[in-house]
């Protein structure tokens, strides 16, 4: 019989040592960047009524439970929706434009486990009440700046638009039923079926154009080529909008942009720009964001919204593997005989004032202390005998 006291549920893990310290450092840097851009920190409950997260547009894999009153609750699954609930129900808020930032553990139960974690730390921002192109530019630029503050410089920003694909299918007079089939095949990455649906319902040029959008992306030449093909269509205006964002970001020094119309996530959730950021040699995106202007209507408010979330777990692994952040604090191990313990405690505070970590521990002999110090990243041992101090390098 399995002893559950000694095991962790699939999809969860313990975090300790350097990993948790680096994660906290990244979290602090990210939140500080948000603060400097005027975003106010918010913390919503870790448990919400399940209705906050579950609706016809987005059906996430929720961790849910029933409380003593028989009400169905869910662990935090999507901070954007929690913030939408907060803004829509808080009558004390003044104005119609809000900027919030957050950092919270998020829980999602994957449809297929495949080694995926069920709990991850996410930090992000929501810019609420501004539907201008400037808000889209600010959000993408902020994501760029935040990653740089974490010493990440090798990444690409993949920009797409849910509005573009929707408008393009309207331009090509694709029926609603066929649109649903197309969206479904894109969501599950079934490009064989997608090709079949397109060839069956469109002429060869239009079919090829949509299919290649799912497989190819590019920089400015790519968007210019699409604009030449779509002059006279409504989707052309969406491309003009994206090109204006590209030019503005380039003026801000953001060069690492790729247009990518294969980005897709819940067609009823995102309503405009969508972007993912991929760091060097990491398959999964570290930042995911976009515009979701219809979301607040579910909560009784007609407010637009654009934002993004950063997967700090992925970012932490990348930073550690590439040694992008070194913890500055030196670590000393202090050992003392019985009569010198109080003297050691008082004296060690002088090192701590200089930011040095001093850990007092009891070892039977110096050799054991040295072995422990070597295995755990200590650089020096402070040995106290007869109220006298002797500092030695860890051998």
C-alpha cells in the first residue's frame, strides 16, 4: 500500500537551494520592472468560484473542490480572469483605465501528463481600459525590457493576431462551420486535416496562403509580401496595424521580432494581437500575451484589456543552466565549542552587516564541517574556540 505521506502528486515538486533563491531573485526583478512602469501589485485569492475560470470561450483544466457549503471552487488558473472579476466588482475603483501586475502560483491539469508540471509561478501585467495601438506597443516593449532585466538577451518575440485570421476567413467568405473546423485543426496542430479542409473549401491560391501562414513566419519582408497579396481586403488593415507596431518597436530598439500567424489560443479569448516570446534553445514560450477585449463583458463591464504572463519556472531553469545570475552573498559556516557559542553568535553579526551569510552549526570535528561546507557552497569556515576566532578557507 502506498504511503502518501512520503510522496508528491504527479505534476508537483519541491523546490529548494539555489533554484528557489534564483527564482525569488527573478520574481523581485520582474515585479520591480512592473512597478517602474506604473503597474500596481495585486493579489487575488488562491481559490475562486469555478465560474470565474470556466466559460464557453475558455475551458481550462481546473483543479477544483467543494467547500463545506457545497459550492464548487477552483485553484487559481488564470490571473487575467481573477483581475477581471476584481475590477468588475470593486466599486471603489475610480476611472476607467487600470494597470495591475501580479505574481502567483497557477494550477493547470494538462489533458495529457507527459511530464508537465501542474503548478507554476507566473508573473504578469494587465493594462485595462486602453484599446489604442500605444497600449499594445507598451505591453510588448515591457515584456522585452523585463526579460533583459533578468539578464536574458537571446530571445525572439513572435507576434500574430487572432483578428487577422478571423478577418482573412471573412474576406475569403468561409462559412462559420468551416471556420470552426479550421480553428480546431490549428489548436491541435493537425495540419494534414487543415490542408484537406482548405483545399475542399477554397481555390488553390487562397488555400495555399492560409496553410503557409500556419507553417511559415518572418520579419518585415514577410509582412510586406502578405500585404501585397491582400490589398483590397479587410485583413490588409490588420497587417498595416501590425507593421506599425513593428516600426514603433524597432524605433525603441526592439529588433528581435518575427511575425507568426500560427500562434493560436482560444479564438474567443484573444481578440487582437497575440505574442509569444521564446528564449534561446527552449522549445516552450517563456512569455505569452495578447489582447482580450471581450473578457470583461463576462463580468459585467465593457472594458478592453491587453497583457502578458511570464512563466518564471521556465525562466529560472534557463537562467541557472546558462549561469546568467550569480548569487552575490558569500556563505560562511561557523562552528564553535560549547563555551564560545554566545560569543560566536554576537561576533557573526559583524559579517552579516556586510551581507555575508553566516550559518552556525554543530559538528563533532572540523573534518565533518569542512566536508559539509564544500558540498553546500560555503567558501570559509569560522572556527571559535575559547572565545577566539579563526577563519579558514574551505578545502
